[in-house]
C-alpha cells in the first residue's frame, strides 16, 4: 500500500510518502489510521484527531469506513480552505 502525507501531516510523520504492508485485518481508512497511530509518537500526534484529517483512496475522497486494499494508494491531508 502506498501512503501519501501532505502539509503538516508530512512534518509530523517525517515523510511525504511510504510503501507499507498493514497487518491482516486492516480493511478501512479508519482502521488504517488507528494502526498508523501505533507506529511512532509522530504518527500518534499526526492522527490524534482523525476528524481533522481528510483521506483519499486511489485519488477519490474517502470516509473513514471506505474499504482499503494492499494495492491502494491512500493520501492523508488537512481540510482544504480557500481565500
């Protein structure tokens, strides 16, 4: 699975992208976030408030209950605001 991190999430986790193999049983974006939080203090801080994070699976906006698969690209980013 390819994971992309944007904006302040990138700074907290320490990378803009990575290839990961989540454990068996990770089937949704929400479960992926819960697992990512266990990887290090930086990940825990980045995902401490999942409601403030947006996700996309294969470049399509996704909710926390969106299914994910090992071959997916999942991007995490803060809400977009305009001005």
